[in-house]
C-alpha cells in the first residue's frame, strides 16, 4: 500500500506538470515494490482536484464546522 503524505509544491512551481510527474514516479515506484493500491488525504481547499485528474478517486470526506474538510482518496494500480 502506497500512502502519500506531505506532498507540497510551492506556488511558483505549480502548473508546469511537475506535481503530476512526481506523483506518477511515486506510483511507479510503489508498483515496482509490489503495491497494488494507494491512499491519501488532503484538505478541500488544497488539491483534491489535482489527485482526481491523476486518476485517484474520492472515497470519503469528513467536514468540519468551519467549512474545511478532509478528503480521502484511493487509487488501484
């Protein structure tokens, strides 16, 4: 199982495909090591759309009273 934790790109490095390349390389390495799936969580104002565009699926969301929610995603390899 791949668990993605603490993945951050500074704003000036976003938009050129670097994040997609890093995530894809992590997925390739996970497969090489025998992982069959991955999980991660992000916050609703961070990057859930980024992960969905990369083939990850939302399987849960935990809202809070301040409008911030944790979004849980998974992907099978």
